[in-house]
C-alpha cells in the first residue's frame, strides 16, 4: 500500500474526530520519563558524591572556586610572561630596523658627499655601512683623495668610525 495515497475514509474520520467534543490528543509519556531520569541521576550523583566526600556543599563550592581562581591566576601569569617575551622580541626588531634605516641614511649621505667632490666623483667607490661603521672600498686616484674620502665619510651624523679600504691605483692603471 502506497503511504502517499489519499485515503478519503480515514481522512474524514480524522476530521470528524477533531470536530467532536470527545477528541483527545494522544499523550506522550517520554518527556515525563526523561525528566524523572534526569532528576534521579542528579540525586544519585549527589548521594555518591556525599558518600565519598565528607565536606559540606558550601565547602565543596568554596574549594571549586579556589581551584578556578588558582587556575585563572596561573593562566594569567603565563599570558603575562608570553606578552613580555613578545614585547622584548618586538623591541629587538624595532632596534634592528632603526639601525638598518640609520645605516642606509649614512650610506646615502656618504655617497652623495663623494659624488659631489670633483676629485672623487669619477671613481667607483663602494660604500657599505653596518652599525654606524662606514667601509669604503675600491680605487682612489692618489693618497690625498683617499684621505679626503675618509674625511667625507666620517662627516654624517651617526658615523662611529670609518674603515678606509680604498687602494691608490698605480699611475699606469689610471691611464688605461
């Protein structure tokens, strides 16, 4: 028999029952049974708990609150320690970036000063800066120009020292 098939006699009987005063919906027993089981389980748990623990309910609640507070304090201390560690790493990163930016500024200033000097502008002088120490490398036309390049490199703010590795080119190398 097809469950979707229309059964007119059954439908009319259901409608008649709904219209009559004697219609009573079918009672469901499972909600009451479920409530009784839950209440019974709660009472049983309380009885077993009381059997194994001689403390009063107030003492047990106080102990639970104390344990929760201790756990919360431990977690907060851990979070504070981690935040401090992250802040320290952030400060180190900021310091490295500021040194790097300062070094880049010093390098640019030294290169500009060397390019503006007519005796050094035609020569390829490499400039590298690390932690405020400027390193000059490459050829220099003569000893006077080599020393003048070192003076120019020491001029910008933030320069701690100059490592002058400029090599005076022999006269034959200059002509070629």
